[in-house]
C-alpha cells in the first residue's frame, strides 16, 4: 500500500507542477465496404492536422462517407506517377474552419507509402474534410516538392499500419465517375467506397 501511495503522490506532484506528459500516438480504425484500414495518428509530430482528423473521427463525421478518388500512373495528367486514394466527406461538408498548414520539414513525415495527408488548394485552405493515403513514394508532395507551384507540399499526420491491401484494392477500382475539375478527370470512382465507421481503437 505504501508503494502505491508513493507513486500516486509523485503523479499528483508532477501534475500540480505542470509537468509535460508525452503525447501518445492514436490508432484509428476505418471500416469500409472493402475492408478495414488501421491508421496510427501522430499527434505530437503534427498536432494541427492530427487534431482536426481526430475531431472528425470522434464526432462521427466520417461515418457513411467514403473514398471517392484514386490516382495512378495511368490517370495522372502531370505524368509524375502520383499514386494515392482520397476520401473523407462525400457530401463535401466542411465541419468547422480550415486549419493552418503544417510543413513536412517540421513534422518529419514524408508523403511515402502509407502516409496520410490533408488535401488542400492553397496553403491554409485544407481540413480533415478531405484526406488522402499515399501508395508508394510521392515525395514530390513534400515541402519543397515539385507538384505545387507554392512548394509547400501537403501536410502529413499519420500512417497506415495495417490494411494497405485494402488501400491498393480501392486504388485499382474503376474510375469513370463525373468530375467538375479537369485535373481529376478519370480519377473519380464509378462507385465510392463507403466508410461505414471510423473510431479510435
């Protein structure tokens, strides 16, 4: 009993002194009609992007939404070999305000195989409404990369730790859906893959 009391006292003392406790990674499960995808979210390394994504997860804002866009070497108009799947809110509803842009040079998370990133137009216009999962190496999407004229890249905040087979299966699906933008022509899934539920594991 004395040993347990001593530990409790130390914890209380540290908390009252304002001790900084390490931010733990969070595991999120995304259940889809094609299978499960497990994502590890790096809140300490990318607090803004990770925080917004977890807000969507905790609020149930991805439930009954889905993945709708796939990019492969055969449908990348820039012929850079970009390879990814994009998902989030199928109804395009933004929950809350856009978030500040986090540089990959600050987070240390490259747009490599399995990395999860925030989709955006100009820096500071993105949110977890839309996110994408990299398939293979897309380092030209990093800060300083050549994909965007602004050179600021796409903010990364997580990585797929299980279920890349599901991601690749989605990426290989037929993409003959209608697109309002020329840049995404031939990239919209004929039928979206529904996210039935997303939750913290």
